[in-house]
């Protein structure tokens, strides 16, 4: 249990950095107006393919792992 207690903060730091990077890479194609709620005609629905789909799923997995590690740190 002591090993988990010493390793867990480092795991959370790595997961948080990866999660922020994955989310920021997804926002690369949007304009500044879309980020602040402006009218962006190119922001219509489109199907994710390739790298965009990978980043989307990767960010979901990272978020789940981060939440799980946070709950684990509460229990330890």
C-alpha cells in the first residue's frame, strides 16, 4: 500500500498533462469565435475519422483513468 501512495501522485501528474494535451490538440481546428460561443458556420456536425477519432477516444480513456486514480488516492 505504501508503494501505491508514493507512485500515485506521479501517475496523476502524468495523466493530467496527457489529458490537457489531448484536449488541446482536439481544439486545433476551431476558430477563436467558436471558442467563445461565436457563430462559426464551419462548426457543423461532422464524423470523426483517423487521428481526430483517436484523440477523442484517447481523451475519454485518459479522463476515466484520471478519475479512477483520484478515487484511489482518496481511499489510500
